[in-house]
C-alpha cells in the first residue's frame, strides 16, 4: 500500500511541476534561441507590474509590420524573470524556420510575460490589468513595427486560464487565442464574449490536472456554441503527450510541447497521437508547414491600438474560480484519483 501511495504522489508531483527537458530541436538547438530574448517590464498598474522576455524580428532600418504573440506560462514557471522562456520551448518560435511561417510578415514579436509567483500569484485576476498595461506599453515602444491587427495570446495550464481571461476581457485586442490545457472554464455568458474570436484549444485526454472531459471539453463546447467563427476555431486532442521526437513527456499535462513545435514532429510529420477538429465538427488535417503559426497568421482584427483601462468584460468576475486548487482537499483528491486511473490504464 505504501508503495502505491508513493507512486501516486510521485506522479502527482510530475503533473504539478512541468518538466523543462528538451527533445530534438530546430537546427542549431534551442539554447541559442533562448539567448535571443531580451528582458523588459511593463508599468506598475494597481499593485503590480508584469516583467517579460521578448524576441524582436526587427532588423536595422526595418519598417515592416510584424504580429505580436503574447505567451503565458503555467504554474511554477514564473518564479523569476526569464523563467517563462527557460521552462518551455516557445523559443522555437524565434527560429528562422518558425519565424518565416508567419505569413506575409515573415516574422513575429514574441512576448513571454511572467506572473508574480514570488507573491504566490498564479495569473490571478489581480494580474489582468497589469498584463494589459505591459502589452500596451510594449506596443507603444514598438509601434513602428507592430501590426495591431495581428496580436495573439496563448499559454498553458494557469497561462491557458489567463489566455481565456485576457481574450474575454479584451476581445477587441486579440485576433486569436490559443489556450493549452486551460485551468479555468468560463461561464456561457463569458464564453459568448469570444463570439468573434478564433480559438484553438489543445489538451490531452489523460491530463491529470485539468480534466479533459469535465473541464476542457465543456469549455470548448461553450466557446463554439456561442461562436460566430466556429469554422475557424480548432480543438486538438492528444491521447498521449510526447515531445516532437516521439519520446513521452513526464506528464500528460504537458500538451504545450506540441504547440511549441507548431503541431508537427521533428520530421515535419503529423504530431504524435493528435487529432484536430474545427468548431463545426470537421476533422482538420494539418499539412506541413501550415500548423498553429499559419493559423494564427490568417486571423486578423480591427484593433486600433486604443489602450483599455479596467478589467473589460471581466468586471463582474463571474466564473473566475480556478480548476486547479493544489492546496485544497478536493484538488488533492482529484490529483490522486486521476493518478490511480492512469496507473490502472483507465485514462
């Protein structure tokens, strides 16, 4: 019995704290790509500011307009500046290979923002306005080269939660959103705020933290049922979570590694154990090199750059409870229950 409990707790820890191990990489490796990111910080708004690491595609005397991708980390990956890039493989998107997949522009800004985890804040509501202020400030500093009609937001786990909250709060700003195993499920009323926003959700059916059937799938249904652009929305389901080379990740919660590699394997084939459908129920075949990045590039908005104060559509804060409560009895029980199902091979 003690051995079983030990195994369960070990699996729980692996699920809670994301692994940063890398598999095969884009030519040249991922570490040099991480070095391309520069530190920045937004203004203090309320009690907090949001620091970030960013990649700029701008070259000398470059007057081109580029999209902006806002990337939001999961729990445990924002403990100090620079961690959001270090602890995920989003730096792949700074590679020449992935940058050129941003069609028309041939590149994109990537802003990896950080929640104040040193204050035990895991993308809580108090960070909505500071994050918006950081994005506004970044746009103002790079207004010559940012395409306001192509601002995208995505992230994983707690960052997936914040992705949905930001897109709901300020739908006029974001041309598309790509939450990954999002640790929050909006109400039908809040999901309706995404009616004109293309959304691509990625999740694993075996996720031990954010239950696919009880949390992620209902979130998808609420979004597409209210959507005016359901044909543009996508839902990628992983039955087993692997790195791009096919090696299994340490937890089925780590669906973001598929997104980090643009939904293709290191051999540019179909991603391992993944199926994608759109919001009207049609299966979507991803053909290299047209993956997540190409999909983002096709989405545009009418955003004019007007800064927005307040929490936007989240003013009433309806449905803002997180799906993960690691410090609560129910959350801990859910982790153990899911771990047992995985050991028994039921999930």
